[in-house]
C-alpha cells in the first residue's frame, strides 16, 4: 500500500516538475521559436512537394 502510494506521489511530483519546466518563460519562448521555425520549414517543404508533385 505504502509503496504504491509513494510511487504515485513520485509520478505526480515528476509530472508537476515537468509542467513547471515547460511553464518557465524562457523555456516557453525557446519552444515557441522552435515551433514557429519548424512550422515555417514544414510549410516550405509542403509547398515545394506540392509544386514538384
């Protein structure tokens, strides 16, 4: 009982930590920048594939 409870608490704690890391403004900024650049590259590749195909 106690072991499973500790395991669930650890899981929750790790999840909270992950969300806090994701919620960090600098992390959010860099991820947004990466996402936007990835989106631009994806659109470029899509338009290139459409024009060629």
